[in-house]
C-alpha cells in the first residue's frame, strides 16, 4: 500500500492474525477526512487495505477510461434502513468472558463503536438455549405450565453482561430482537427440546406467556427488547433445539395466542417477525398466508429470513425477497441469520467467505430488506462452543489459549455497510451499466450518501460514479469492497 494512504484500521498482516487486534486496541478504527468531495474506503484481498481510506484510487485525470458506470439518483427513494448487527448468543458471551479485560474492550469497540469500530446497531439473542449454548436449558422447571419457577438467572452469568456492554458501547441504544429455538420439552409432542416436534395445543397459551415473561425479565434488567421472531427455522427438525410449525400452525399461534397475549401484557408495541427461516418459495407462501389475513397481519411487523437455502448447491433466492416486498410493501423484510457453515480453522482468512456476505447483503438490500443480522458475533478458535458439534465461522474469533482476536475478511466486508449506513437512512437508486460489479446506495439522515461497491473478479475495475453532485472515476482492486462517502 502506498504511504499516502490514511488508514481507517491499521491493516492486518496477512500471515499474522494477531496484528490487527494489537493495533485496534491501541488506536481503533477512526474515520479520516480529506479535502476531496468524496472519500473512498477499501478492503482488498492480497493487500494491506482493510477499511482503509484510499483516495489515491480516485483518478487524477478525467481522461481515464472506465469500463463500468454507476449512476446514483438520490431522488428515487426506497426502504428505510433499520440496522446491521449480529447475534449475541450464549456461545459468544461465554467466549467473551474468557478474554482479558483489554481484549474485551477491543472486541466491544470493534463491533459497536460507530467511530472507532464498525458501528453495529442491531442484535439478536436466543430465548433460553440454542445450538450455540454449552448445554440445553430453559427458564422453568420441567412441567411448570404456569411458569411459577420462571427465572433468567442462567443468563446473568454471561449473556446479560455482554448485551449490556454492547448497548453501552453502541451509545446507549441497540435494536434487539429475540428468538426461541424450542419450547420446553413437556410442551411438545416428542417430549424433547431437541429434534423438532410440534407445540402441543394445550400448552399454546403457556408458551405465549413465556415470551412475555422473557421480554419483561430482560427489560427489568435494563435491556430493551424491540421485537421477536415466533420460531427459529420452523420447518427444520434439527439435532439441536428445534420445533416445527406448518404455515397454518404459525399463523394460528400468532393470531390466537402470541399476538393477543403480548397486547394483554402491555407489550403490543413489540415487533413480531414471522418465518425466520430460508429464502425461497416458503418465504413467499408464509408472507401470503399471514399478510393477506387482516386478523393476523395486524400483529406481524414483517418477515425474517436466512440464507441457508443454498445448502444443496442451489443459488440464493433473492427473487423471493423481491416478490414479498412487491406484494406487501407495507411489511418489513429482515435478514435474521446467516453464517459460514462447517468450520475450518485453515480458512479464517478465506476471501470467498467475505464475498458471500457482500453478495447477500447488497442483493438483500436492493430487493427491499430493511435490516441484516449476522449469526454469532464471536466464537472460539474451534468455531464454538456448541453442544451438538454444529461449529461454524464468525466475523471475529477468539483464540482463548493466546488471548487473541482473529479478524476475518467477513468483519471488514460487513463493516463497509454497517459503519457507513446508519439507522433511518433511505436506500436510493444506484444503476450499474455492467454486472461485473455489485452496488447499493443509501442516503443518511445527515445528508451524506454511502455507496457500496463490490468487485468479486480477478481483475481491477475502473468505474465512473455519477450523481447530481459529482462525477468521479475510481479504481477498485480485484476481490475488493469499497464504500464511497460523499
């Protein structure tokens, strides 16, 4: 990298995973300004560029031949941006607790500080245990239909302290939604918190009360809960905590139990999210079933989705997101979970993982999504802990044997959006002349525009960006993400 670069994060050395964590602790991430009308921030493979201010990639000569043109029209306005963030699971909290105080602060700053970090503004957490917990547990004694033994004491050791620190680091506000993976075993037809099963009708009211108890307990701890999903992955019977809801079962539970119960308990303002599973035909079917019924649609803020529809080798079903958005423009689409599956420690710096994030985030936003939630914010050097061995990647890992943080390329690619697109921004039109690049664009409430560009090809690309304020020619390196702020 040229010495003229001003660095947003002092770069990670490709072969020394601990380098970045050392310098983040010392100096953090900070936006740099220049006299230019536009600032370019770049992350690129096989370089030291990591969210780095890189205005020397702007062409000094207007005669430079560009191969792609991007036209941004701030007069064409689309959805309002809610936020970007990740899940604060038991696993993340348990790993966080193993770090030294210095590393804990570095970690919090890296994610939640909007000036020195990447400015996460959104979070998800689990209602009792999920696969990324060290063990299965609930908040009641087994068989307690009346919830008289309900307590969140389990969460006070690791998870609640981390959530509170995240909120504090984010400036006192974090949009938090909560999700259950399964009702307690006695409430299900298979009498097992794991392996799917369905909610027994006689426990539907008790289970609805459970959500209300959880939300009130967390808010009593000083943790505001913005919303909730009805069930994580309701069409998957897993070896971990899981529960099956047919489209009709989820609709009826929301209509007859969960919606009315939250209203009765003074929690009617909480945003209820249906589905919380993969893109594809079922996303459309769930939306049509619930949103077309006024008696149940009134309880549903929107629909959540994951990206695992590609598990059998297929492609991401972005068209399903677009279809739902077109059919129900007054409902909200939120990406509620995604991660790189099948953990492999040799791939901490594998660039394709970051490009998967870039591809999905840009396309989801361009198809109407208002918020995007990664899975675990932190895992250990083995991709866990996880009580069923379902290990995966996170944007940041901790090597707990060395007290080191490992920043993956995914962290930086997410940061190109989360740091520069702020809550309540409006997506605006960005038109590309060529499919060799991907792009999305948002206008923040302060008037600044953030245009994100991804190049997943093996060659650098010279492009020209035009809006009513400027026309600039810029080079994006091979396998790179850029954010233009102007």
